[in-house]
């Protein structure tokens, strides 16, 4: 095991170099000009009609085409189960789901026939909801739920409780969870012709009080040298947990790019309350996005882990200040898209159609598109506040929104396909083995004799980079070095790096 002094020194070094900690650093403002996005999307959720029968799927695609969208964000992974038949997750169990029906497969076929892209929307950490229990014996809540003892994978509060409202969440700091969700999401890309994936709930639950599973605490102590149980407001504890979220984004992104480099990696990201100032990472680190739910999505974009950041910018223009909040979060996201390799990530504004009138939805879409962003509406099932409040039917709401979104001068008036290629097409993925403490090790990538990127290993020892130039690279970790070649497209997998931590030998009080 790494000596305490060295572990603490490593932690301090990583914090000072920006591994997920607030610091007075220059803003990641891009000088690269990117053409205005043609992405016009619609979220298709699985909490009501829309994906449960072949007839519903056909109706959904037909309605989306009339609306003028070119991309469907189709819910595939709901709560550790899949609206599909060919993934490592068990299928969704729902009495309304047509027998033998594969929603994801059918939606891909129907949407592609209409010239629309399909992004598989995955709830990464969802595991349980009291209103929609999965009855499959293989489901993670049944095999690793609250009654599984040391094999439970649920995020917990300091008192051991796990339920947030009616939900239960997986803890991203557990290596078993990292492996499980990565394999499940990658299986969607392997088995279906989706154009990419979207990571939803890639975070901790609201409340700043999560992560207190005994094994997570043991990992934290072993990797950082901390003692005792951290307080919920301990900044070092928050920094470490935030890094676990980023590590999982990295692992999923690189594993998918290794399967299909042309797949888009997207995330549905948090934009709570007031926005930070454009280009100001310090003010971002004061937001609930950063310190409560532990999302550091500017870093995800900078490191090439996200091709597309879709903001869940759910604001009501009818409420004082929220229209400005909507525009402010869009402006901030647009200002921090610069990548370490000189490229630029993409951003789309996600509107809460279900909280607004059609007039507000059309206005928000127009403002987003006019600023050069893509736009995505939530959701097909609840397209207006009146539908959400059960004051009109879904068909009535869709028609009201369609009229305004496709009117002369409106955001969706001239639908064009979204044919852009993702900015990340290559990467490096490796793993440290042989150590009882594989996580939180500093990893460096060198090209042309210069240090070009730095990262850390996750709980399983995995590390990787997504903004390296094609060509020779040297990776350095814990005294080990490996030279390989970064491909023009795809991900090179390095051989496992065996690391043996030597125990500290106390100084002898007498000569040998």
C-alpha cells in the first residue's frame, strides 16, 4: 500500500493541478469558431405512452417528423433495465409493453428511415423506483439492493439510508458499479445502430449527503490517507467523489469510442438556479451543479469526454429571472467548450416543454438557435404545461407546439438533417493492476517530449485520454512507462501496467 505521506502528497498535487477542485484558473474560453448547430432534438421518455408498442413507436416517429426535429433521444436504460432485448441489462418489465417488442431496435429503424438520428438515452445511476419495480430476478436491485449486505451497490447517507424520495441510486465510486454500467451502456452501441448515447443521472443525488457506503469510505481513506468519516461538507471528500463521476464518464466514453469512434457521447447535464458568469470557472464551482450533485461538465468537455453537452436548462420564462437564467446557462456552456487539443465540444439547450406554454418553448428554442446552439425539447410525452397538468391531451399539446415551432421564422421552420461528426474520434485506454490501491494514481501522457495531459486512475485502475494527437505517445504511471501509437481513429488499449507498492521499512535503531 502507498505510504500515507506519499498518498497525501499525491492528493495535494492533483488538487493543485485541477483534478476536480475549485481553483483560481483561467477560463477555458474557446477561440475556435464552430458553425451553428443544426441539432433539433426531442426527448422520448419511457414513463408513459410512446415506446411501449410498435404502433406507439410509429406514431412517435411520425409526430417527431411533423414537429421538424432531426434527432430523437430515446430512453433505453431506465433504472438499470433496458427498453430493448439485446443488452447486458435485463429488459424493462411493464404490463403495457408489447410482448416480443424491442423498442430501441424499432425506433432506430423507423427514425433512420425518416432521416433522423437516434441517441440512446441512459439513466446511469438509476436503480429503483417504488412506482415501477422491475420483477426480473437478474435486476441489480434484487442482486445488489439494500438487503444484499456487503454486496449492496446503493448510494447511502451517513446514517445508512438509501432511498431518495421514491428512488434508489447506484454509487459511482464502487468499482463494481463502474464496470456494470459501462458494460451495459457499451452493449447498446455494440448491438444497435444508434448514433450515440446520452448519459443521464451521471452524478450523485441531490442533497450533498451521499457516498457513505462502507466500501466507498474505505476506498477514500486508502487513496487519500484521510482518517475517520468525512463530514458532508468536507471539501476534500466532495472533490474525491466528484472525481469518481468524471472517471466514470471517461471510462464509458473511451469504451464506446473503442467500439465505434463515430458514436456521439452526450450527457444531460445539471443547470440549477442562477448561472455562472460566461467563461468563469470559479463562479461555476460555486453552483449546486458542482458542489451538490458533483458534476464537473466543463472538465468533461475540455478533456474530450463529451462530444455533446445537452443542458437540462429547465427554466420558466414566466417566473422572474428564469428567462435570464436560461440564457445565462447557455452562454456559460458555450464559453467553456474549448478542448485541450484545440478543438471544441458541442452544446445544445434543453428546454422544459412540460413546464411552459408553447409560446415560451418556441421563444426559448429561438433564443438557443439564434446563439448557435442546438435545441432539444423535454418531452414528447408532455409537450406543454397543460398536458403535464392533464388539462389537454398529448396530441393537442404537440399540435400547439408544432404550430409555433414551425411557423415562419421559428426555430424548426426549415428542418435540416444533423449530419455533423463528433469531435472526439480517438483515445488511449489503460489499466493499472497488481496494487491493493489502484485508484487515484496520477497518469501522464507525453508526446513530442512534452507533457500533454494528466489524469487519474479510477477504482478499478482504469485511466485514459481523449484529446491526444495521432502519433507516438508515452504513458507514465507509478514509475511505469509504455510507448504506443495513438491511431487517427479509434482507441488504443495499452497492456495492463503492473504496479507493486513497496511497504515502508522503518529506519533501524542500530547498524545492520
